[in-house]
């Protein structure tokens, strides 16, 4: 009964727009006090806060955030977009395709969907509108492409999942590559389908000369090099994911310096972004761990396992029920918060049913990606609306519909073909 009341109280607080860190922390504290007393509950606040801040693996998050900020504020992301445009920009819908591929590349080095959406909206949207693109397609491609940042490694969401479940983060990174590339392919199919129905939605851009194309591709070498160093170092056994984050942040700063892009303002903006994002994520993590402790003390996972065993529900049906829960929660919660609230509940259940923890981590992130562009929250949509103030929310939500269909197809492929997620990590192992 206490656990049920806690979940209801949490939903009420979230609907009242209470900050997620405050809501989860407050409900977790009161719930633990109901079980264990106030002294034990307050002691857990101190223990969880100190352990979270001092966790070695947690250093991955601020370092990857700063790495992405250095790339965004130094203008290297602009060159990545130009390189993608040089390859496919001359096709009908080519600028939207360029945006999606560039989002995948930027997401690979920033690890953040919100940073990817915000950065590419400033770079790609003026270009698409200049060529007469339909507003819905232009904003839909940016919002959907931004979701790739949460999956393509290095991914902050996968780092959180690895920390919470004690799953190998490097294996999770490797498992996210194929589904991430699959997302780019399916999003490209969504663009082609859109321009096939309405050719005026995405006119073809200018075809570059061979010299211009080569120059643009050469300009993308910093992102390719940085991704190769970070990921190659991890899988080559040269350094751990946490060490790779530090090397990546330093590498991004060094590349910006080599290209003459460092200034006092650039450093201030990048570090301010890194600090504010890290502090907010840390507070969310502490609050969510408090709530997760309440879930475990109340034995909610064990109750779910017992109920499923009693009802003899097929394991695959359980997976689809979990997916449905994520889709519903995605209407009111942002992605990281949703993961932190649900993974402690669902993870023991998944393990008891015999599913692979790496596969489940990828599935969770893929499903969470959908929540970033679905109404009424759709955090990527709101990021675009904040950056592009002249664009209505309804226009953006209309534009993401084909991409949501593509995401649903990817979820089904990940569910029914686990090898998409598991082949690379197990070959590596």
C-alpha cells in the first residue's frame, strides 16, 4: 500500500510540474521513512548523495557533455553538416537527409539528444528554409535526428543504465552501434516517403563539384578522428570508458585549438553548459536512487515477478507491456528521468525471465527515443520550439509523425532480432 501511494504521489507531483529531482527525492524520503523511520531515511540521503557524486563511472557524464559542448561551440558541428550535405544534399529531401546523418555524427561525440537537437536546429534549419523546405519536414528531421544522440555511443543514457544495473558500459556502447545506424536508415526512408508524397516538401539542393565535395569531406575529419580515438581506445583495451571521456574532452578542445576556434567566450559557454547540465543530471540521479531504494524496500520487483509467475504470462508479452508503459510515461516524463524511475523496477523482472541485460538496455533506450518526439511532452520538440521561436509546436509535431512510424519499426526489429544488439558486443567479448 505504501508503494502504491508513493507511485500515485509521484505522478501527482509530476503533473503539477514539480522538478523531477524534487519529486522523486521527496517521495523516496517519505516512503523510506514510512518503512524504516526518519533517522534511517535521512541517513540514506547522505549516503546516496555522497556515493553518487564520488562514483568513478559518473565522471563519464560531465566529460562527455563538455566534449560535445566544445564541438558545438567551436563550429566543428557546422563542418560536419556541410560534409553530409556534400554527399546527399543534391537529392530531393537531401538537406533533411544531411541533417539526420549529421545528427547521428554529432550525437556520436556529444552523447546528448538535447544538445544534438539544439545545435542542429541552429545549423540546419536556416539552410532548409533557404531552399524552400516545408517547415514540418525541416523541423521533424531535426527533432527526430536529435534522438540519435541518446543511443549512438558514447551515450549518456547507456552510461546511466550501466551504472544502475552494473552492466558493462563498453559492451552497451558496442551494442548501440547497429541499432543507431538502423535508426539513421529508417529515418532516411521516412524522408524519402515524405518527399515522394509531396515533392515540394523537400526540394533538391545544389550539386557540389568534385572539388567542393572533397573539401567538405576533409572538413569533417575532426569528428571522425575524435570518434575513432574514443571508441577505438575503449575496444582496443587502451583505456576505460571513463578515461575515454577525459581523452575525448581534451581531444575536442585540442581540435578546436588546432583550427583556431578557441576564445574566452567559447570556453565560458562550453564549461557553463557542462556544469549546468551535470548538476541537473546529478540531482535527478540522487532523487531517482532514493526512489529506487523505496521500490526495493517495498519489494515491488519481487511482487511483479511473483504476479507474472502466477498468471503464467508469456515473456514476450511482458516485454510489450513494458514498451507500452514506456510509451505512456513518455507523454509526461523526459527520457533520463523515465529510465531512472523504471529501470530499478523492470530490470530484476527482465533478468528473472531470462532476457539479456545488454539487449534490454538497448531496447529501453530505443523506446525512450520515441518519447523525445511524441506529444504532449516531446522534449526535442520543445527544444526546437525554444530555439526556433517562429515555428509552431503543431508544425513540429506534424513533421515528426513519419519518424515515429520509423521508430516503431525499429523497436519491433530490436525485439524480434536480438542479434542486432548483441552480435557486436559478443564478438568483441
